[in-house]
C-alpha cells in the first residue's frame, strides 16, 4: 500500500494562498471517533466516524462567523430543521449503486429485513495528521463493505483544510481501489459528493413542510409563511434556483444568510474526474450534491455512464468545497476554480 499512499500525496500536492493570520490545527480524539479541525482555536469541522451513520463524514461545518451551515439532524435536534433523509449528514462521498448495493441511502432507519440491500463505509485507519504551510492535512483509509462484511472497495482519502481570504476551503481527494474483484458503479441518481445544509440555506418553497422542535418532535407548518429559508443556487453556466437540478456545471454556489451572516457554499468539480463537468443533484430542500457518475436520470435517458473499476485497479475523485463569509463575485469564484483545476 505504500506506493498508493505515495501516489495520493503526489496527486493532491498543491500550494494554497493562505491567510497568514489564521492557524489551523488538527486534534485527534480516538475515544470519540473523531478528529477536530480548528481555525484559530475554534472548531471549523470534525472528521467523524461513529457507528450509527454508515460512513465517515465531515460534521458540523461552521462558518467564520460561528454559524453552523450543516443540518444538525440526525445527530442533534435543532428547532426549525427538517427530519427527512437521515442518511444526509454533513459532507460525505458515496453512491447509490455499487455492485447493486445502495451506499447512499443507508442509515439506522433502514429496516433489518432490508439491510442486505445496503452497503456501509467503515473508517479503517488514520495514516497522517499534520499541518504544513498553513494547510491542515488529514490522510485516512476506509472500506466499502456489504452487509456480510465483504470488502468491495478500499478507500484512501486525503483532506486539505485551508483559509484563503474570506473562504474556508476543504479539498477532498479520494482513491477507490477494487481489491476483491471488479466493482460496477452503475449509473444512479443518488451520488456522489454532497453536503446537507441548515434550514436557512434551503430555497424558499410553498406548501407544507415538516420541521422538528428542540426535542425532536415533528410539526407540519406552512412553508410559505416560514420566512427562514432564503437560499439560492447559481451555477457556473448562469442557471439559478431550482432549475440547477439535472444541469451540468464546473461549479455551483449556494448562498444565503444564517443569523445575520451572509454565507456562500461553492462546490467545485475537477477536470480529471470522470463525467466532468458534473451533473448537479442539487435540491431546494437542502441537499447539495455533485453527481459525477450519474447521467441517465439527469439527461432523461440521452446519456448513460456505467462506471467500473477492475480488480486491482483504482479510480481517483477530487472535489473542493469553499465556505465564504459574505457573497463572492463570479470573478472570485472563477479564480478559485482555476486554482483548483490546476491541481494535478
């Protein structure tokens, strides 16, 4: 495995233009099954791998203004948030059809009699935790397994955490290796790199919506009169609102306001990813995802991408997510996109 780790380090090596005033530190907490990422001593995010969410995730994500931009459910109850889709937690990467198994929708809510239809990603090892040139670097491994514990894929992921001006940046590079036979990643709507955002960053909607109170009790309210959800999407192709779903783009922005702080989340696809530029599985209710390998549903059958990794071979996927305090201009976003695209 040493050669694969070496290759991954070469793939993700880059230079950030970082804010010299911001100090990034990573604190391992094995007893709590997490690694905290701190900026100037305050929590930005945590890499967590509890047993109850079926995959490692980054949660929560906190803006420079101290506001949580990720949904609290199902790990915590926050009054006014939705309680749908318990598999949407923080920032994650998985897929809806891997050798016929659904990794995307797996959660504790799945009935026991249906568990064999789903896959789980298990955190395996913490290979490296360090800060270098103002960038926090975390290297971890995981295994994609079926219900019986048979491994389909070995995952090696490196995260980079950095500050660039008003933006907090997370770069994720994930290498997936088939070690026990070929792996088919069949074209599917449910994927691939995603974040589930807080209620304030959802898009305004009409009709009824089910929200929780501080004790987790679900109440149905009129979304039209809610006045909380004020988010909006903008794609690299100039498309806005709900219309961004099932469109292609090099990047996507979701902007809004949380507790008086203007915030913007931008996800960037990378030119070396298969299926670039990605289709966007971006919904108004708070799911914001780049589906790199799904095409059939989004193109209404005009395109189809059935990806596979042969036994002993690997595939690498790269994404950037930037959390701005404020609302960046298109020029600022394009500059960041170009910087990310130049990573090799």
